[in-house]
């Protein structure tokens, strides 16, 4: 009986570790996507500013 409970808890622990690791990977991927979008937005703004200054 005790072994069954210990085995069940071990399985839960392994599953939660996998979920935690997967969440960490997802956060890293989303951070990259966010940073690329932010960088593209900043580049676009700078391009518009430089183009406007060149037109004057």
C-alpha cells in the first residue's frame, strides 16, 4: 500500500517536472518572438524618422 502511494507521488513529481520544463521552453520561445517583433517595430520607427528628416 505504501509502495503504491510512493509510486503515485513519484509519477506525479515526474509529470510536474516535465510540465515545468515545457513551460520554461515555451517562455523562452515567446520571449524571442516578442523581442523580434519589438526590434522590428523600433527599426520601422527609426526608418520613418530618418526618412522624414531626409525629406526636410
